[in-house]
């Protein structure tokens, strides 16, 4: 919900650069405050065969891209934005914390666009672990217990394991080069800074309620924590394009396929079961849950 949907012209400096998620006017103009659809009282979002949208928000779906591929353009663009903020150096180890939709797509992006990167992932449920391995993670670890998790990452990266007199250990003299935290809990951010190498980056794409945590390693190792919000126009392979257009090109050319994250499909009338599947992921095996409104497939004129 940047300048154009709000009827603001000329656009702010951020919108002129295609950086819509940091629009200077997200609390002004024709719409109530809110940076995304679903966060504004007059652009509430929802589930329906058709939704209102400003023309500036519409990206044409190529005929070569199926409906199921197209529906993943949004989460792919979110994960791509985080990846492009801090790309791992060739041969480095990257950690993806969380194996929901954003985390699994982050693994797929790393394998497709940074193929020499060794990807370590942290998953909560067995079905997430299986999908992370399918997408190319070299190692998938359980999110708890905490100390064995940190010890295993130390062993995998050749880092020194520092054991303070109080609290959990942390790594030094090595560790993970880039952490992509797709959960955003204080506890997950803390794990990220504990296992990150000195002067590494922790890219946070998830958002949860704030809480105090031990951040001495952040200061001691000079860790860079980077916020990553949504997506927009990205610099990719020598061109500036909207992230969704990048995704459609990657799909159409066969360079990436993230549709295995789609685990469940429901009709809109069956919404209760759909939300229950999301709420009980451990039992249902859900990752990305879709509502179906027709036969899907390909066709022109889709946005």
C-alpha cells in the first residue's frame, strides 16, 4: 500500500526506486495506515475468487506459469528480497532458521542461485525436514534442545565453542556466514547470533513479539542484523525488475520449482479444515495451504 494505491503523486523517494515496503507515506493518502494489504482497515485482504487491487499492484502472470506456481510469487519474492540483501560468498555456509514456506523457498533460492553454498536448516517438524532435504539442504537439524544444536553447528563449521559461565554456548573463530531467520522469534534471533561467524549477517524476515534475550555475542562478534520486509524492484543478474517478474522468469526457464511447499488444498467452503491444518502443522503435515476456486492450470489475463 505505497504511494500509487494511496493516490499520492509524485511518489516518495522509496517508491520512485521501487522500494515499496519502505514507502514514506504508508500512513497518508486515500487509505488508512498500513504498509501491506491486510494491515490497513480499508484494505483488509481475505480469501475470495476476486479481490480489489490498485493497477500498480498487478503483475501479469505469463502463460507458461501455472496457477499453483503463480500463487507462490509472493512468498518467493519475500525470500528473494532477504537473499539479495546478503548473498553468501562462494563456498560459504548459510543457515536457514525455520522450514515453513519462507524458509523452504529460501533453501531453494540458495541452491538455485548460490549453488556452491552449503545450506544448513533448522526445522521443527519431520515433514519440514523432509522437504528441506528435498530442496537441497545439506544438513537439517531439530530446533531443540538448544545446546546440542549449537554444538553440532560448531562441529559442522569448524568453529570454536565458547562456553560462558552462565547460559548457552556460542561460536567464535568460525561459524555460519549468513543466517536467514524466517521465524523472527527473539529465541531464533538469539540462536542466529550465537552460531554466526564474526562479522557475519543475520537477515530477519519473520516478525514476532519482542522479548529480551542474550545479545552479548552480537556486540562481541560485531554481528550485522538486517531487517528484510516484503519485496519490490530488485537488482538481479544485471537488471532491475520487480521480484515477481524475476520469479516468473525463473519458473518459466525451469531454473526453480518451489511448488512442493504446497501440501494441502481446500475449497473455500472447507475453510475450517484449512485453518485447522495450518494451526496443527505437526499433525497435519501442512506447509503451504491453498484455497481452490476452479481447475487451475494456465491461461492469459491473470494477475
